[in-house]
């Protein structure tokens, strides 16, 4: 393909044929008129994985999911089956499953469309997981700011109860299970699993000291599994189609399929479900590349908390190991792409304002550090910064990273470090009264409309 | 301005009228029964009192405290932590413009500036007729539909300053407004009731706007052998920067954007502006109390 050649060479054997590279599983029938209904879901083998799981002993389900190699899709990539295995058995305490649907990481937009189009994949996964960890009560902690998704979840839970997939003695298995859909109230920090638990207990969402880990003392101090939406929603397909099928995708350490979310200055932003290990180059090749007439400048592999990449990293396989080895993290696979019209200082300043706003205030490095980063970055962006300020923001970020109470602080440091690594010159262009050399109007969605009308007319 | 009062403590908040109280208590008991621990119902109950009054009042805080056997200080501490709980009266329609990095860059800043100018309000303020409260919001998990505007937490995707202006004009005129993804708009209070855990009972609300949005389907369509919509013949796909500098095409780029939609150079953001302090808990004052040493 001529398109591929424009990148400056392709990897051997790596084409850009979307029919071969993509693997829609969770998204396979999102284009059906009523994709969210139980009826549609069952037409696509919905709740078949649950039937198989309920016929297995709970420990066997845990072992099966562990053998599949499924890793957490919420950012950290912890093996899902191992998380389940940590739940002590026969301890006489209630066990809880809490689904983290607080998707708020900047750039991340996979769980919300998944729940809007196919909520039953999550409900079925919940039944399987609760059978495995011997839980009778599950909670879906959905961020509050997505009412259309809340409606579909309310309806999916209602349908599942009516069909006997939730409630007492599910399909005669003896499993009793209640699911509560819980709407949050606006706080990024509640995506952190222990802050989420505090919030679900009706408190300010502030992270807890670990240990004890939630598997031992989670919700109401009882053994609790906290899993991301996509992790749990991936489980039914594994049970239904088999762990070998799952392992046939991706790599040894990063097996399976996942949702990649392409956004920003690309020709076709959206959801692309593919085996782990696809590259951004492949995704851009198949989807029409960057918007016409522009080139990639910087991008995030998994949300703003993962160190940014540049066009040097177009061929990094997007799996846990390769992205880590390249100096970032796979995170949520939120591929935010920015072209050459975007000021990196502006982007980092805005992300930092976000972290300062969302810092819960519990620990000093994050609360104070993010505040001062914002002050310095605003000055730098406005041309009021000095050369020493660049070392200063690096130093402050260093005092947040690894020294804050939870990962929000580490996330706040990531864009600072990575942007200084790749774009220090651009920071310097802002200093000493020079200000921002970019025109924000050129970055907008509509920036090129007039120009292209002129060309084509 | 912040209505911080030092000195004399306030009298306890008045209770709801008896009929309102009875109705809310029935709702509250239904919510509390869903949880193994009653305090877990606090976030839903705060949504519930917003559904009654449009914001979290001292009366609402007192109600939550009494239902859950908490102090009003404990409830206030929680309600002020979360950005979705309003601390003062707002409009029937909460218009939130995403100005987190990606949406801001894609045009969210320009949209927010245009709406502030058009409505004559600043961040967090309400139009005089009480119809629209404007605010900027953080990333709302719809980056593939950027720039995004939320009204009462329904999605308005791929907005421009012009489309967003039409949107608020429709809201001000009382016309029925339908989102890109979500149900026809109901009021802020009605939305809060859904958030409290009471499903939207309006016919067609769940089905409204169909399945996945267009961007959600791009990958699926490609996998089925269909062509991506945004693909055009003249695009340039991310050429690497060569030793000669950036690709040629960038230099001769014609001027773009409309003068009136350009974001200001400073990108002011009120992220760290001080928030109003909550009303203090009259029953548990933090100030000096005359017990010890008297």
C-alpha cells in the first residue's frame, strides 16, 4: 500500500488489512439496531459462557481465567485470575465484586461505549466472577456523568433479573446474586480502587493504605475483588470460546483481544478492537491516518497518565511488555493523537490542571506538587517563565512521582517528564517573554474545513 | 462570592414540609435497602436531595444525616468532595463543555469561550432566567467524539461553537433538545433522580439514539471490510520528520479557523479557583466550645 510507504518503511509481514488485524469480540454486534438488549445479546451467544462456568467448580473457573492469561484492562495489567485467587475461601465473611466503571482517565473512552452498546457482556461476566469468588453481591460503580449509560445499565440489570440470570438460585446452580448499579458523583480519584471503595462506603473518595489489600479487607472490610469493566466483560467470551482461542491472540505474556480508542487529530477516531500487540502505525494505516495534510507529533498509549510517545514510537507493539520497554505504560489503550499544530506546553498544562483539580488532598506531594506545577506551567505557557523553571517542574514532578500516596501522583508526573524529554526545546521557545508560538485555532476540528473547501471548489 | 460567615453559628436547617419529607423518606429507605452498609447510600441520597431542590441545601444535608445516622458535618464533608453536587441553585440545564486537553485542543476552548460570550456568564454561573448553568468539565470518556458538550450529562458529540450556540439557544427558548447519544433532555432535577438509582421511566428513554455512536463503530466496520468514513484521497499519513524538517505540505498551509472562534492565548482555566465553603454544621461546631475548663 502506498499509504504504508509514507511512514518510511513497514515492519516485515505487517500489513494494514483491517480484516486480518482487527478482532471484534466485545464490539462484534454493536452495529445491530438494539445492540444493548438481552435479546440481541443472546442471539450472539450471550450467557453461554455463564452456563459453562456455572457447571464448573468455582476454583476451576478461577484456574481457567488464570490460564487464559487475561490481564486487567483498567491500566495496571494485573492478571485477573490471580486477583480472584487472592480471595480467602471459607473465611465466613461475605465476599464482594466491585466493578470499576469510573472511567475518567483523560483520553480513555472504551468502557463507556462498551456499556452503552453491550451492557450484558458485563452482567454475564459479573455472574461468572461472583460464582468463582463465591460472592452474592456485586456493585457496578459507574461514574455519574454518563446518564445514557446509567439508563442502559439499569435496564440490563432489570432484564437479567427477569430472565433469571440474576437473583436467587441462578439457573438452578444454587448461586444467589444481587447486582447494584451505583452512580458516582464526579471524582477522578474514585477510579483508584481503594478510593472507589471508600466512596462506595459513602465517604470522600480518598485512597487507603495497602496492605491490607482489597482481596483481604475491601468493601466493609470484607474480601473484595475490584475489576475494570472491560476485564470482566472479556470473561464470558473466554469461557464460551475457550482459553486456547483467547491465547491464540496477542503474545505469550499479553494474550487476547482488547479495545483501542483512537482519538484526536486522526481521520477516523473511534474504537478498534484488536489482538494485543497491534501498533499505532497499523491502526493509522487502516483507518486513514492523521487528518489530511498533517503529521503525528505526540500521542499517549494509554491516557494522560502514561508517558507520551512521538512518531519514533509508531511501531511499538501495543501490549503490556513492549510499551513498558519503550518507556511508557499500556494503560487504558487510549491513543490520543496530536498533530504538529498542537502546543505540547498547552497540552501538558491542561493535563496538570486536571491532576491538581482531581487531587484528593490526602497526601502532601500530590496536593502541593500539582498546585505548584500548575502555577509554573501557566507562567511558562504565557511567556512569563524562566529557564530555571524547566528544571523546577522536573524537580517537583520528581518529588511527586513515587512519593505520593497513590498512582494519581505518578500519573501527574508522567506528562511532565516525558514532554521535557521529547520537547524541551518547545518549552524553551515559550520562555523569556516569547509566549506560545502556536495558533490554537489551527488545532480545532473545523480548522481545515474552509481551506479544503477552497482547494476542492 | 463566597458566603463564608464567621462568628455566630447558624440555626439548624429547617426540615422539609411533612409531605415532602414522607415522600423522600420512602425513596431513601428503598435506596438504603440496596446496600449491606447504610452509609453506602449517601451518594445516592445526595443525588436524591438534588432531585428535590436542584442543589444540595442545608435541609438536604440534614435529611441525609438523619436518614443515615450521621452528623451534618460528615455529610457536608462528603457532599463538598464531589463535583456533581451543586452548592447553590443552578439552571434546569447544566451545560458542561469539556476543556480537558484533547477536547480543548479540538475546539472545546473555543466553544466554551463562545458560550460564555453568548450567554453573558462565567464558569459556574447561571443565565438570568434560570435556564442554563454553564461550566467547563473534565474528560467525559468520549474523546473519539471530541469536542464534547454534556447537557444534564447527556452526550452532544462533535460540537462546534455554532452548534453549541444553537444548542443553548434551543434550551433558552424551551424547545425540546435531543442529544447525539442519550435520551431527550429532562431537567437537572429529573436527571438527579435517575442518578439516585431510580430508572428513567419515560417511554423510549433507554432506546433513544439507538445503539453505539458512529465513532464506536469505525473499527467494527473496517473489520467487516467496509471503508472508514473519514478517509479521503488527499490525506497525508503521518510522514516522518526528515532531516530537512517537517513535511513540505505544512508550510504552505492556508490560514484556517474563524477569527471569532479562536481560543485566547492564555487559556485561562478556573480549575483552582476557590469553591464556596459549605455551611458549617450547627450541631457540631468546630469552634471553641465551653465545656472544658468551665
